[in-house]
């Protein structure tokens, strides 16, 4: 049995550390806000789970587990502004990732709930297993093998992160040059990139959330539990996207742009 948490389906996934502002107006999600606000201000359970919608918009009208992707991310409340009409403007930040085990549909509470298992980052195991193999002849070096492997791991991670950072900077410039976003958007992305440059994990989530990727690509990145593998995948994706931008001279529009949701929350 997993933990039961409130669920908020959206048209795209949320990533750890990424800010997500929302306007809440549907009665069921107003109830969710009231339920969360009834908890003590510093309660660790002031959050809901965000999962991307795989098909359709009215998830409750189909089999919810089939309509949703199985990997999601917690949205932790950071700011709540009640509105005169009874709705809310909220700001959340992505937190822990989880795997969807089951979806609970009921009348009380009226919003979806999910049984989930929490997913952890695998970086320590990745460093110990993956990079030890890249040491050619540890016995010939002065450092102990475990310390050497850790040193190589840190160095290769930094190198990979710098490569992805450079690719993403080029990608932002290409997108801005094609007029796919306001110039300010490109500047903001570059500023956020600079802030994340010393943190490979934060950089990986920034790229996953900012690049114009398909929902399937984003979901694959969200599901990846090792920063190194996530950055490696992003390196491949950014090279692919740069090639498309340069050869076709166009930015792919997200499929959600061509859908008309029955409700936005």
C-alpha cells in the first residue's frame, strides 16, 4: 500500500524545483485548497500531486489510471491568494517525484486522490557503479579506488552538465531568433541557467521544464532517477532539437496548443 495524496491532473508534467503558478476556480479544487489551508502553516503535507494527462481532459469520465501518466511530482504550496469570487491564485514549487499506483475517485473529497510510492534520486549508486568502470587502471594511481571513482564521477558529471548548459544556451538563442518566444523569455531562461550551472540536478530539471519537448519526452526525463542519465538524455534531445531548428527554421508547437480543454483545472 502506498501513501494517499490529493491529485491535480494537468496538461504537462511538473518537475522538482520548478515554480508552478495556478489559478483555482473549480469547486472541487477550491475544496482542495480549503483542505490544505486547514493544515498548520508549516505542515509537511501542504501539497498535492501533479500528473500529466495522457488522453482526454475530463479524467473522471474515463478510467483515470489509463488517462494519466504514471510518474508525477508533488506541488508544494508557497503562496496562496484568496480571490473575491471564492477562487485562489496560488504559487507552488515542484517537490518529490512519485509513481502512481492507483487513482481513487469519490464524492468526499470531490477531487481525485492517488495512492503513490515515492521515487528517490539514485545519484550515489550511479557514481559508485557507473563511473568506477570508467577508471582504466586504478591500481597505478595513488588515490584509493573508491575515492578515485568518486573523483572521476564528479569530474564527468561537471563535464556533462557544462555540455548540456552550452547546448541549452544555444537552443534558447535559436528559439528566440525564430521569434517563438518573447525576448524576455530567452533572457529569463539564460538567467535561470546561470543560477543552476553549479547544480547539475537543478540544471537537468530546468532544461526538462523549459525546452519545447513533447509530453512523452518530458515524462521520460521526469521518470529518470539519476541526474547523469537525465543530462545524457537531454544532451541527445537538445542536439536533435537544434538540428530541427536549424534545418526547418521552425519550433514545434506543443500538441496542447491545438486542443480545447473542457476545463483548465
